[in-house]
C-alpha cells in the first residue's frame, strides 16, 4: 500500500468535538442553528451534517427551544 495513504490522518466528523471552544450550542445562537435546518424548515439528519449522536441531540433540543420562543420559524413561508 501507499505509505502516504497509511499515514494520512482522518478528520473528525463532528465539528463540535473537533473544536469545542469555537462552537457553542445555544438556542440564542440562531446563525449556528440555521446551518442545521434545510430550506423547508426541517432539521437535517446527523448523517448529512456529520455530527456525533451527542451533539446532534443538543442541536435538536436547542432548535426546538429557539422555535418555542420564536427565534426560529417552524416552517418557511
């Protein structure tokens, strides 16, 4: 096998695990939460966003909180 291929490091899939100080999941951070909502207003799956299970659950919880207090819409008109 190619030596470069064997030594190549794998990039972590979850951006929150890779850089926890930069990305803070909070319901007030609407700009971050909008990245995980598609054009129809539904939440994107973890397989599409490459988030781990723990952070995907946190994102879903914070999106629901932001929708409850009208920071994010439930549907796109």
